[in-house]
C-alpha cells in the first residue's frame, strides 16, 4: 500500500525534479497528481514512464491525499498550504514562508530527522534554503565529534537557484557576448551574470548583510545548534546548476584533518573526493544530477587552534530543494504514516 501524493508547482524546475526523484527512488505512490496555475493547466509532465497532465491548484481538493510537496513561491504557499493542511494533507514546503516559524519543523533528514514528529503542530514541514541544506549535512558529523563554535562560509551559487529566469538570463547573456548586436541587459540579476560574479543574493538588510546570508545563519541555528555562530557571504556565479561553498570551521575541541576526512566518509549523504593533485576535488558540473553532497579540500586552518577548511558542492535543485523534500516525504512515511 502506497501514498497519494500531490506535487504543487509541477511545471517548474523544482517541481519537475521532485517528480523525477520520486520516480527514481521508487517512492511508494498509489496515486500522484501535479498541480499548477491556470495558465499551465493541462501541461504534460513526466513521472517515471508515465505522462500526466497538470490540474488546477486553485480548485483542487486535498481531502484524502497523504502529502503535498510544494514548489511554488511564498505568496501561493501562503494561500494553499494552510488549505491543504486543514484538509488533512501533510505539506512539505520548499518556500521560505514557514522556515522560521518555531512551531514548524525545518528538516534535513541526515541532520535532525527526529524533528519530524513535530509536523503535527500545523501539518506543515519546511524545507531549508538550498545553500543551508548542503552545509549542515557537512557540518553535522563534525559537530557531533568536536562541537562547532563558529562557521565562516562563502557561497558560489548557481543561477538555477533564481529559477528559470536566472537560467535564461545567463544563457541569453552568454550568447550575446559573441553577438554584440543582440545585447541582453540584466533583468533577473542586478548586474550582468555572464562572465561575472555578483556578491548579492536576495534583498539587503539593515546590517549590510543580504537576506540569503541571514537565512544561512538562522536556518543553521534552527536545524543544527542555536549556539553556533555563523557568518556568510553569498555570491551568484555564472554556473547553471550546482552550489559550491568554501567553509571555515572553528571547533571547541581539536579535530585532525585526517580524522575529519574519515568521519565525513562514513556520514550519510556525503561523498568525499579529496586528493591533493590536479582534479582531485569536485566542481559543480560534476555534481549535477547526483544525490550526494560532495566534500573536497579538507585541511587544517593554522591561523586558529581548532580550525578546518573544506569545499562543499551539491546539486541545488536536488539536495538543495527537490531531493531534500522527497527525503522528508520518505521520513514521514517510514516514521509516522507507515503505509509504504
């Protein structure tokens, strides 16, 4: 016996990826439906070897459906997630709307799976920000061993994190570099993204940080440990898919780089590729379509007593969004609903 599953925002990048991953991981589905706005009504989407047509989100009745994976913006989520929850369907939400609500669990299954029981508070579970998700997967096993005091992270985030418009803008601008007659000014991003990097993701806050940077701080504290100090600089780079992070970690206790490497090799959701030779590390292009969070460049930080540096790469449409949502669904099924 399987589950009746709804994917909301099924025509978008993340929604389509959710459907792909549900099929790839053979999630026990008895029935599945893809919902979209009326302008996308009837669009054909793939689920494994099946083709299904989207239905209208506005008029859909969630009664009798087990779980709904939401991949729409906060405004639509604000309207339809409470509706689904009130009709007895557990919501797994990929937007930022509910992440900071203390009554709603913010889950990365490799890190804080036990929080899943708190879905009953509001029948809603939040999926974290893409840049946070991969980082806490890397931090958790190290924190368990040596207790993390402080994290300094610089991100190199792909344009797919900004949706289809971000992908299109990088593609169009890259082509226009070689065809100056067809100039493509910045629209989605604040400056040209092709052959450039932009140290600005989301809006600026009063303290000079951006909201993306604030999200990494707040979410790491909620998911992993509220006592950890985090400072972040988030940068958009001309990469289509795959977020990278340079992470500097200060621990309470000394942790040797060799032991850290062994710990990470054994940790769930992580693949260590760390050879001190040309190409002995993972780059974004190699992580596309993969489930793992990849760790490379593990080394001691000699400027502090208990410090390590590492390089962390993951497919942001997968672990940063769709995969984590499906893993939450798997966790919900195995620990709570127990149908599959």
